[in-house]
């Protein structure tokens, strides 16, 4: 089962990379990055709604929704920031530089979240090996950025 989870997460990584390129192109076509985010989230909302309707599960009660901590409501806003940042960054630095930076940021945040057990994360003490892994990703960003030879986006 762990292998299936790894494969699913790997596939998710490929999909968000393609999504970033698509949304950046949409932002260029619309002339406004946040409009591209709005279109992307609107279509995603319709897709999620259709899935929920087909799945047919029960809808959570308002009381259950109110019972969680305040910060659990910020995920959508963080998603908007993430998608907007990819729309902004892809035309400027390219997908091959942007995503290793995303991964480096994710690794840094994950190390801090797990070290302190924040936001319900399982605890995992920070170690030199974990920090070294994150630094290797940053080194990869440097190598990719130095070797990048940007070409204009085709019309």
C-alpha cells in the first residue's frame, strides 16, 4: 500500500507541474494572473462538486464544520496564493526552476511543522540529514537556474 501511495503522490507532482504551465498560459491569455486563478478554482470547484455528487456520501453538518480550529479554513486561501505564485513565476523563471524552489519551501516548512508537531502533524525531530536533504534540493535549484537558457513563449 505504501508503494501505491508513493506512486499517487509522484503522479500528483507531475499533475501540479502541468497545472502550473497551463495556468501560466491561461494568465497570459486573460492578461491577469488572478483571473486565471479564479477560472482554475471555479473549474476545480465544479469538478469537486461533481465528484461529491457521484460519490453520494453524507454532507458534514454545520456543527461539525464549526468544531474545528480556525486555521483549517485557510487552506483554500493558501491554495489561491500557491496557484497565483505559479502563474506569476512560470513565465519568469520557468517550471524547471520554480518547482524545485516549491519543493525546497515545502521541505523547510515540513521540517518545522514536524519538529514542533504543528497543525496536527506527527512529530519528527529536525536532524542534519533532513536539513541536508533540503539543502540538496536548494543546490539543485541553483544548478537548474544557472543552466537555464530561457526562450520566449510561443504565441
